[in-house]
């Protein structure tokens, strides 16, 4: 935390941490920028393929029994986990009856998630994970590649709601059939 704050002090061009605090209290936009320093954004599509395979094989059959489904992706970062679930749900024929609620405290990451655009060079790993997770087609069926980037289909996005929400300080977000909250609680202490 100290190292990250020291970096922010340097990048924001203020002499001390107290000066940074003073500026942040006055400027909400700066507070949002500070999240880039205070949160870890590492993510990957179909990260830990066995998790997504378990969702496909053990959870989807249960979800099939509901006429409408709500999924909450809590702490979505730049959206890789969301897009993995959206693709999986489309493939399993339940995307049409699902609404995905996607939250994070980092507004910048949420914007990224909403755009659904990733560097093309990351797609080799994502595709490998997708197949290991039981993917039935080719991941490239779901995105459009151009100018060195892959953009996920906008049709897939029509059932996604993005919202700024803190698991630590905001109240209960919604009742959902499935909550996917991965690699977030590891940053919390016991009280949180
Ligand atoms: C390492 S990423 C995990 C991304 C994704 N869930 C995955 O597993 O690939 C951790 C995310 O948790 C978010 N986060 C940290 N504290 C949070 C909080 N109190 N409420 C909501 N999101 C939080 C961070 O902004 C970051 O985007």
C-alpha cells in the first residue's frame, strides 16, 4: 500500500501524502484515478478453466429450470470474467433469459468491461482457456477482430447492466441466482 501510494504521490506531482489527501478530498475525479493505484486489475478470460467447466456442467443445468435468471459478477475488473460467462451462457442457450449485473469500485475498469475490447495478442490464451473450460465452438465466433484488438459482440452486451458498487461499503446489490466473485475477497481482511 505504501509503495502504491508513493507512486501516486509521484505521478500526481504532489510533494507529500498529505498534499495528495488534500487534493483528493477536493477533487472527486482524482479519487477515481487513485483507484488505479489501490486496486489490482489482473484478469483473464476463462481464468482457471475448471471453474467455468464446473459452472457449465453443474450450475447451468440448475439455471435451466428458471424462466429468468439474474447473475451478479462482483468485482468484475476489466470484464474478462463477465465476457466468459456471457459466452458460456450463450452457448448453453440461457443468455436470452439472463440479465448480468456487473459491479466494481473502479470506474475505469467498468468502462473497460463495458467496451469489451481486448488486445488481440491476449486471445490465444483466452481461446486456450475457453477450450479447456469446455467451450463448444471457437472463441473467435464471439468477437470481431480489427486493428490489433478483439471486440466482443454488442448483441451479447444487450443484457448486461454495469454499476459502480463497493462490496465493502455499499449495501446489498440484488438477489441473484448466481454470484460470481473471484479474486476479490483475497484482498479483504477478515473483518471485511
Ligand atoms: C484481481 S481483480 C479480479 C477480476 C475478476 N473477478 C477475475 O477474477 O478475473 C479484483 C477486482 O476487485 C475489485 N475490488 C476491490 N475491492 C472491491 C470492493 N470493495 N468492491 C468491489 N470491487 C472491489 C478491484 O477494483 C478489481 O477490479
